[in-house]
C-alpha cells in the first residue's frame, strides 16, 4: 500500500492513543505497515525519517531512534552509546550551548573494583545524563567475555570470568535503570573479536557457550532485568545471533525470564524475517527495505502475523516505559561537576597496584618528579569507537600530579607537550598508534629519547614516573608487536630511566594507562612500583594522583590474567592476527600451518573450549605474570574463621572474617572459588562463584564477608544430557586474595545431586 493509500484508509480506522494500559487495543488498531515500521528503526543517527517523514534530529549524535506513529500516540524513542558514558555530539548548530557528557572509567576498570555498590553508584550518575539529555536507552554495558587479550573492544567489556562480568554488569544496569531509562546489554553473544566481526562464525562447544559466553548475560538478565539486549554482528555455530531462536527466545526469554526487547547491532543482515521469527524485536539502525521485507513476508505467508504481533507488543511495552513516552521534560543540563566526582571515585577504586617494592608507594617525602612518557600528556581516558565519550576535558598525568602539589621537571613537561602537539598535527611524521574506528583520538606513539637525556633528569628530581599507554577500539583487534608487547622505544625508555635513577638511589614508578592486558613479565623486575590505572575516564590524572599519594588506598584487583606471554593463552592459537580483511591470502593464525587459510577469517574455532583465562592457567599449573584477582594494597589483610553451611535445599552460605592487619585503612575484595568433587564432568581446578568487598576497614578492624551460592550456580553443563548438573559430594570453598592465593578454605558436602533442564 502506498503512503497516500494509507492516508485515505487511516481516518476510517480505530485510533486509540497508546497508554500503558491499552497495549492490546493499540496493537489491534495497527496496520501491517505500521507494525513493520515499529520494529525497524528510523536510520543511522537520530534523524527521524521513515513513516513519519521529516528530518528533525532528536538528540544530535545519538546512534539511533525507533519510529513514531503519531496517530496512535506512539513517540520516537532515542538510543545512544555507550559503556563509559553517554555518547552524543557535544555541540549543535544554532546554539552556543554544549552537550558534553562525563567520561567515566572503562568497563575493564570498573570490573577491577570488584565492588557492585561502587559500580551501581557510578552508573546512577551516568544514567542521569542519559535522562537529562533526552535519551531513552543507553547502548551499554558491553559484556563480551575476555576470551583473548587482543580483542580490540576488551576495554569496554569486564572480565575473563562470567561471574565477575555478570555481577558487575547487573550492578551497572541497575544503576542506569534507576533513572527510569533503559540499557541495551551487548553484544549477545560471543562477539569476542573485532576481525570480520560482521560475519565471523564463532564455533563454540555447547558447554563453553553456556558456562562462559552466555553465563554473564544470564546473570545480568536474572539480577537486573535490562530493558533491552543487543544481538551481536557475528554468528554462533553457523547462525547469525540475531536470527537464533535458541539464543533470543529459548535461552534469553524462556530460561532466564527476559521480558524486554532485543535489538540488532547497527547494520542490516539478509535474514530480516528470520530475525523477527527468532525474537529479534527491533532492527537497528533500520532501513526501509527491512520494513518492506517484513510486509512482503506477512503477505506471502512466510512470516506469521502472530510472530510479528508478539514483537510489536514487546515494542509497545518498551515504549510506554520510556521518558519520551511519559513526556519527561529533560533539562540538557545534567550536573557534570557532581558526575565528575563519581567518575574520579570509581577510577581510584578500580586501579590495581601490581608491584610496590620497599613500599615506595604511597609517595612520601617526594616533591620533584621526573615524569616520562608521551602518555603523561596524551593520557587515554577511554578507548575509541562507539565506546568513546565526548567529554569536556581529560585531566592528564601532568595536571593530576601538579594538582596534587608535586613539582614536575619543567624540561620534560615541555618536551612531551611539544612532542604530542607536533604528532597530532603531523601524524605522518609521528605515527598515531591505537587501532579501530577512530571516534575519539588515536594515541601518540612513544617518543624516542637518549640515555644521556634521561640521565640529565636524575639530579634535579626525587623520583621518576614512567607512563605507558595503549588505546584500541571498535573495528580492529590489537596486535602482539608494539601493542601487547612493549615497543622497542618503550623498553629503552624504561631501562634507561630505571638504570639512571637506581644508580642514584632513586625510585621508579610505572603507571599503566591501558584498556586491556599487556606483557609485563619481561620488564616488571625493573621498576620499584607498578600501578595499573587502566583507562580511568576524564578525571584520570587526578585519580592516579589520589592513589600515588595514598589519599585513596588501592583496592582494585585484576579481572583477568596477565600471562607471561601472549601465546600462553590457549585461545591465542585461534585468534586472528594481522587484521587483514576476509579474502586476503596473508591472513594467518598462531597455530599450525594447516590453519593458515584465507577462509579462517570467516570462522573462529574456540578450540580452547572451557579453558579460558584462569580456568586454564590454574588447572594446568601454567605460570602467569599476574594471576586473575591479583592486586596489592598499602595495608595487609588476614583471612580467618571460614565457615560454609549447606541448607536442606542445597543452597550454600559461606562466611569469612577479613581483618585489616596493616597500618592504614583499606578495602579488600575476596573471591569465593569453588573446587568440585572429582568423578563427574571434567572441571576447572576452581571457579569463581561469588565475590564481595569489605567496607573501608581501619587498622585492626574486621568484617565478616558473606557469600551465597545456589545449587544451580554450582552446576556445570553436561552436553550429552543437555542439562545443567550439580554433582553430589564434597566441595572445597576457597576464600581467595586471588585465584593463586587462598589463605583459608572450608570443605562442605552437597548431599543430593541436582539437574536443571534448558529449553529447546
Ligand atoms: C557497535 C555497538 C554500538 C552501535 C551503535 C555498533 O557499531 O558495535 O556497540 O552500540 O554501533 O553505535
């Protein structure tokens, strides 16, 4: 039917206006064309087009919108990125007003806090910006599992462990949604690499899929009821996730109880009709031809009206929850000052102290600092791509240390500032590192400096700090050379600084401004202290200073393993290296030659199966540089009085007493790792089942941390029986500082085996 014909027919049809109580009536009043319009977005950006026509931009820089049907009182709704804060355009034509958003610490950073309360508080502030800038859904959090360190978007994601990832994600969602706006938990599922992400087929065993790559999404859905979920670009076992009934309906809705909408990631796929049938309710950003496909399919009988109605009903249920539907008068003036404080607090609590020989930190009696590294000026607040945030400023390390009262070596400050300024306007002369779709800034590569130059900075300074930075982002994976591994220039800077300062009896601190894992084993002996600051958001420099000075005692712990070398990860043998697009013969893998094939860019075999991250290193006794959960403090903690009780229904309560045995106040995150009885399925030596963090404990103060684990959470997936199984027998409950450091443990017996079925 043409638009003109629709216009003629419409006045004769029922025209109820949508309320939260008349969804059935509105659905019944909708034409096929209107239904097909509502499940397809209005195109790239937040330009309203489609059935409503016009070209109004609702929120400049938002990633997409859903379409309005004014005659039925259905408004547009606005969807915008992304995980480290709201991504919209900071300036608009015709007004001097600015629309900056707060740049919060990235996903990997906040997961390192192991603190669900902290994350929820931070995203409460973030969600307020979503509401006050007129956006209905934040396209976040990203929570794909860190299968391999080289995934270009790991910085947006949380962890190599699904329990840590899922619980941090649930807290994130609860904080955002407490503002009356929604989230889109993404990218569901197994979007573990950027190379060929639009069609790569992730070939995963059923067990690894359920225990790892779906588990974190399951936890988020069960604990936080996200409004929406975003299906990923890739395929899983031969099928596009957005067309998978098993993923979108059987698992997500039938088994986990998801009641919101699923939207595609940004781009059309061939199978629009299949996506509707699978339970992918919304096509984003939406193209008119997708609407037409749906209309045609209903007309020729290949798509049932019942399937379409089901999705349309869910869309209407979503729309009535949105601020735009409720007519919320947003201010465009969120309290950015207050949110900056939340960003700084979250950043400090997320930093991980990796080394602190001779208690060089917190800095004591240090006034003059020689600050080395291009990253000290060109500080990375967050990664690139859709995860970038248009923030008003970034506090770099120079500013952070000066704000904290340190006196920086002027000649160094001047050198690095000029170098970075030059590089930014002459990127051909000084390469900009960092890969991906560069929304957000590329990073300046390290400046080569001579040994003599370094030596000349020793006399006038009390101590040296070397800042090493990394950036990456959407659209490309990271590289081993000069990225996972340090570059030759970085190595020489580090050794020159350490040699020169140590010779004079002065200390060296390394600050890592990174979004994901880098190699540390070969150089970590050199400096006296290493602080992993991650990409800590716009307040980064101040937050680093808070930790270096001891204003905040670091309590972050690694959410992933730092291996000795890249190839130690089992998944490295099936991770694409080189980023060549599909169809080039140069594409290669780490593995044996039989795998070096142009076709392999189209699929990735998850041959490591369940042996991801610490599950592999811990079980097979493989040496690591820093284990999962590692992180030092300026104080120390004793663990005592472990107890575990098993209730009649098999649910478990585990307690441990944590005492601050050192000299300054601090917080301690504890992981509850569980070893299953032998005899059943082959399992990792131990798996994280719960975690908790103490409040700030004064020296000598104690707190009981309590953990709850259900029998279902203890289960592993038995592929042959197609069900979750919890074996009976004696389990060991390990209370860990990290996965390799278990001060106390407790054995408890689960009397009856249990099993849990999954939907077909
Ligand atoms: C990304 C998503 C993002 C979307 C909208 C896609 O390219 O994969 O994470 O939400 O764009 O910007």
